[in-house]
């Protein structure tokens, strides 16, 4: 099993920062603090890949607010990673950084998370222009469902359930039974 490390970032005034990040992220070309955060993340990746890190991904969470999970190469040590990250100037809204060891199973989801991180970095690169409708995040989720052979009906039920779970009531006959129907309907 490979070695992994978490670089946890904590924001000043986290509620206000999260609100700004969410607003900035949904633009066609992300900007503001979201762009600054991902450019900082890009600098970390550029410094560590491929010599010290093979795969990476990130999530936004309550504690730490933004955490980067990185798979270390055989040559990498926690001290090397910490020293290189500490040498990169961080945005002013990042209050502190923690380095934590972690273990991640060899799960296919890791590759999916890695692809998501690479897509987010692509969107903040200098000169990036969206030229296809399929760069829309909802379209990407739809394409993922398609690859898993999730029928259009099941995909719609999934969205309705997620909205209901977040307090947005969606009336749907698919939800009345409490389970999503399983059908052999080609994805659409």
C-alpha cells in the first residue's frame, strides 16, 4: 500500500470565505479567492509532481476547510513535502496549514477524485476558455452516470433525492416508493 499525506488548510473567517469561494467557483471562468486558492494548489502540485507525488485530489470540508490528499512516491518523505509546501507563498485568507499522515485504500474512486482536481485546475489556468458545453459540471455528472450505465430515469431520481436531502422538496412519483427503480433503460 502506498503512503499518503494530507495538507490541511484553514481559512480566516471561514463562513465568509466559503460563501465567496462558492460564488467565484460557479463562474464560467472562475475568479477571485477560488482562483487564488486553486492557483496556490497548482503551485503545490507543480512543485511536488512527479518527483514526490503521484496522485492528488482535494475536498472542501469543515475541518480542515480545504484539504489536499497526496499519494507520495517512494522517494518522498513528509519532511520534504512540508518544506516545499512551506516555501510557497499562500493566499492571505489561509490562516494556517497542517500536515497529517493518512491511509487511502487503492480505490478506483481515487482516480475519479484525481480527475476532478485536474479539471478544476484546468479551469483556472491562464488562457483557459470553455469552448464546449460538456465542460459544464452538471453535464460531467451526467456523463459519469452514463459511463456507469445509470438510466436517465434513475439519474433523475438521484437528483430529486439529493435535492430533497438538502431541504428542497421535489415532488416525484419516483420517490414515493422510497427507492429508485432499477430498469434496463439505455442511458440518454
